């Protein structure tokens, strides 16, 4: 055992202890016969770095993993990285561009080699950052979604789904990113409000009997219109249904059809239908009997105008960039007399009505996304979703918080085919080979595909790769050795015990793991799915680089230590709510760590050492019985909180116990015993204090692993028994003494009331006061006798027998007894009464002013939510201040 330094230095402790844990294999599961416990880390992108969302997500996982180890389970936290197809390819392409090169200067194989080289040299910086956060992951078996074993699993799943008819090739609309030249997922689309226009067009009827009016925010797409739709009940157009219109510019004849998609209340009630370039129109086109293969496509992969199958687009528009084409199409429509001008409120004429348009952008390319008709590979998600829906309904997988179930069911019950192909070079290349006649052969290897096709048939492999989410959907079982591992339960680690995830990837990852896990393993992938919120700025706004409110977790770790940041994340993680970033609170938890450090130094300097027993030591003094009971109650509270995944309640339970009960009260109450030579109960008190401090370190360890491990090692000689391998305390209520608990609680309440009165009445801290008691029961009188010394030391009062003298006095009621403290000669009572009356008036004025704002519907409805929240908080503070001051005035008598 070595003496603790005076100053708590998180940085030195963190680097030393993490290296020790990892070097000694303390994160690896190695408890034969123990109950397996498994959690998988949402694999961060290989291009990624630790952001504040990662800090929350991984802190919560580490708390559960460390807690499971302390509970004696054979805990394994699976760690790995995602190959991040688009993001990684972009990183390497940027490096090539910096050297005046581009991807197409290389063969596919040569480019992929460059990506692997980048991954080896620069990829995975985030793993070092996760170590700084204290994540106790099983680094000895780190996985990668492109490693050999995982790739085998991906190929097997693709081939099996294809054989079962659950994976197929189809022509459908996708989110197409013209900047990247690939389909992307909904998750990679960011919708932004952009100023645009609403153009009103006249489409002449082919029989010359008139025209029909349509409106659009994308006039250029009229080059590929295939119908005009009206609502079946719209009588205005009943006579037109079935007729044809002749499109301006192209001259194409298209029918007027009925479909409920057309809203009679919106615009003219007639809508142009471009099934090849709009998701809603695609569905209308299918209902109208237009096959996907026959839908017109007017854009190439770079979103430039290309000729449609009927060859009707004028040559001058071919090859034109889409937004330049928009301008030219409007000019041509205007020249044909087919543009209906917009007249503004001042009578001025414009081509279009100004509108703010919700516009989709690629989150990485920054270009406007196009719905584009193309051949892609799809998974029959609707079929796979059915068992996943039932698994949640039956409770096989529990979603926490439960309110997310409704969202899960709504999405899964309306799920669309899942596009799993991407037009990239980096990723799992699709195991499909095409023959010249269009035949397709799907197999895990080219040799197997060739065997299917027959000798002499030339085959070419599909150029596309699989969506990253397709491979990561296999994470809970492919990381455990599937399909090579023969045991379907994969060593008792499938299903995983819990998955921690942000709610924003519930559909993109969590639901897809449910579908694939149930289909291939016949069991849910995880027993519990815990969904946490977002980390927002202090004012509740979403963090973004453009707003300049992004918080760097590594900067916070540098400033306050990993333990403080981790504890903040846990304490603020309240189910169903986002976490508001508050650096002051992080600083406060650094102060909490310092307080614990100083408490341990006090213990060490007073002969308090590590406990040599798991059970509470025998105690005779009331204060020791009380702290043992408080410890057990804290263990009970934390056990309940962990069972319900209430990270905030568990964190706050150990915080309040450590700060208030142990540091502020217990250590103060036992000082005379420890510092008086030969005092009765000194040995007992040291034993109890050492045992309680050990329990605090164990209970706090999942949240603050670094400082607790350091203190554990310094308070006792246990080099072969690090805290990470300790045992979680047992909440044995038999060790609780109710009488002792009540007595010390009574003392704390009485001291607290006296201290509050002294503060409120501005009584000098050093002044000793007389204390008279009346209406006390025998039990209270006995307690006063036993605790007189403690009361005098902590509250600076001296008990005086007999009635209190007449005049101003503080009156404090605790249980049945009234405690009276005369104030004559202590303070100027009239001046104090005047001060309090004035302060009450000022506080009431502020309180009532805030109440007026909050009672005004215009303020509550129109002000920013954070402004309303602040007003409510200020009102609550002022109301409490008024009550406190009124109580102080009342005490003057």
C-alpha cells in the first residue's frame, strides 16, 4: 500500500490503468463455468473519430460490461469496425485527387489494395480514442466487417437468401447520389429546406377540347411524364378521365387517370405523374399498370438529361445538367404558351410561385439526391420482418424504453423492399455472375457459379458491392464465428444479452439485425434493445458543425478526465429523453471525483485500510450501524436501477450516497472517534469505514473505472486482485439496524435544520447558540443525550435545560419535538425581519412576473422551447426562494 498523492491527476491514472488492464487480458472473457454475458459494440466506421454520441453510447455499454464482470459473469464485449463503403472510398479518392489521380486511373483490384493499405496505416484511429474513454472491450478478438471470417458469413447469407427467393434483382426507384454515382440509404440522405418555385403548367388535351392544369416543383421532369392523375371523386375532371393530353416540348401522348394520390384540395387537383423520377409517382404508375421496365428515365448517372426510350426529348436538351435543363424547359414552356404565370400580391407577374422546398441532399457528397430508376438487388424485407415483429410482441426481445415499440411496429409493418447493392469498388462484391444472354448465377465462389452455368459459358461478376448495413446486420452472430462455429448458440453467447443503440438507427441496423438473426439463427439477436437519445447542445439544439456547437469528447477528457465525462453521460441518460450537454456538470463530476480522492486520503491518514471481508463488519456504534444500512440501501437501489436500465438512477444513487452520506456526514460523525486516542469503538469504526469505502469503489467502478481502480490499489495490498475483478456487493437486509438508522437520520435532520436557520438568518458561523427543547418524547430525550457531543460539534449549539427566555427565537420542529434557539444578543431581530420582508417582496415580484409570461399562450406557443424551459426553471427557483425566505421569517417568531 502506498500513500495517495495530494493532487488527483486523471491523465496519469487513466493511461497507466488502461494499459495494465489490456496488457493483463482483463477484458477477455476467462471465467470457465460462469454465466456467459455478451454485448456487441455498434461497429464505428473505420474512417471515424470519437464524437459525443459515441461517448454516450460506449459509456453505457462499458457500464453494463463492467457491472456484469463484477456480478461474476463471463462478460465479453465484442469490438470491431465497419468498413464503411462510401465513407472509406471517399477518403482514399480524396488522397488520390490530392496527387492529381482518380480512382479510374487504377484497376478495381489496384484501387481496393490502396484502400486496404490506408486501413492498415490510418484506419481505426477511433479504437485508440475508445480506449481513452475507458472501454473494456475484448480487443484480443477485434473484428472487421471485411475480415475473412466475416466475409464468408456475408457471402453465405446473400446466397442463402437468393436460393430462398428472399433476395432478387429488380428495377425500382432508389435514392441516387449523382456526386458519388451510387444508390444510398435513407440514413445517408439529409433533407434541407431550400428556396424554390412552384410552376403551373397547361397540358393541352389531344382532341383539342381544352387543357388540364398541373403544378410542379420540378418542371424539367415533365420530359418523362407518363400520365396525369386526378382523384376518382373529383367531378371537375370526370369527363376527362380516359382522354389523352399531348405534352408540350416532347409531344408525347399520355392518359388522364384516376388515383387517390391526387388531392382535390391541393392546387388544381390534377398532378403530373413521372414514375421514373418520383417515389409517389412510381407507386401511382404501378397501380396504373405501367411496368417498371417501361417507365421512362430522362437522367443519366450524373443527373444530366439523357434521351428517353421513345426518343422524344429535343436534341438541344440532351446532356444538359439537370438544373440548367430546368431553366431551359421553363423557357420552352413559356414560348409554347403552356406556362401559367404567378401573380404576386402587388400584381407583378412571375414564372413561378415562390416556395420553400424540403430537398434531399447526400450527406457526404452534398449534392441533391435524385429518385432514379435502376436495376438493383433487393431483399424481401416484408417477409423477414414478420418474425421480428412477433419477437417484440412476445417479449423475446424487450425494447427499452417501451414507447419505441410503437415506432418499431409501424415501420416494420410498412417496410419496403431493401435495396442492398451499391455502385462502389470498396465493400463486399456481390456474388453474382452474368452470362452474355442475361442469365445470372449466384454462388459463394466463381467456381461454383461456373459449375452452375456450365463449361464454356463466359461469366462476368457483378460490379456492385453490398450495402454496409447488409453486412453489419450479421454482427451479433458473424462476430461469434458463424457459419464456421458448429454450435447454433455459439458458445452460449447468442442471443446477446443486450444491445445499446441510438434510436436513430433503430430501422437501419437494429431491425435488420432482428430480421437476419431470426432467419439464420432461429433466435432473436439480443434479449434487450436499449435505445438512448441524442446528445444535444446545452440549449437543446441539435449539434452541427455549421452551428459551431459541436462538443469534442476528447477535449473534455483532457480537461476533466474520462471518469467525469462518463459519469455525466450516465447521470444525464434518462430513458426517453435526449442528453443536454453541460460542461459545468462535467466539471461538477470532476469535483465529485476530487471529493472521493480527498475522502480516501482522509481515510488513509486515519488508519482506515482496505477491508478483508465481503460481509459488513460487526458494529455496535449507531453511526456505524447507520452507514452499513445506508450502504445496503444504496446497493438495493442500484440493483433495481440496473435491472430496469435506469443509468441515471444508478448514477445518482451512488453519487448521493458517496457525497452526502459518506463524505459529508459519516466522515464528520466519526472524526472524534478516529482522532481521540483509545476512543471506544475506534477499531470497529476503522473496519466499518474501510468496508464502506470498498463498497463505494466497487459500486462506482462501472461509472468511474479509473479513479476507483487507483484508490482500490492504494488503500490495500492486493496486486493480484484488481478492482475490475472484484465482486459486486450483496444487498443483505439482515445487516440493517432500523433503530440506528432512525437515530442518525434524526440527528442529520436536526443538524441540517439548525444549519439552514443559521444561514437564512445570517448568523455568524462561529457563534455558539443555546438550544432548548420542548414536547420531546422520552426517545428524543435519550437521543439528545447520546448525540449531544455530535450535535454541539456539527451544529455549534449547546443544550440548555428549562424553558427558553422570552423574546425572538428560531423554532425548529423535528418529529414531535420543537427546538428553540434564542436570538437576543445574537442578531438584530428587527433588522433581520426587515431584510427578510424586503427579500420576500423582491422574490415574489420576480416569481409573479415569470408566472405572467408562462400564463401567456403567445409566449408558450411561439417562444423557442429552450426559452420556455428556462422560464419554467426560473419560476420554480423563485417560488422555492420565496418559500425559504418566508420560513426564515416565520422562525423569528
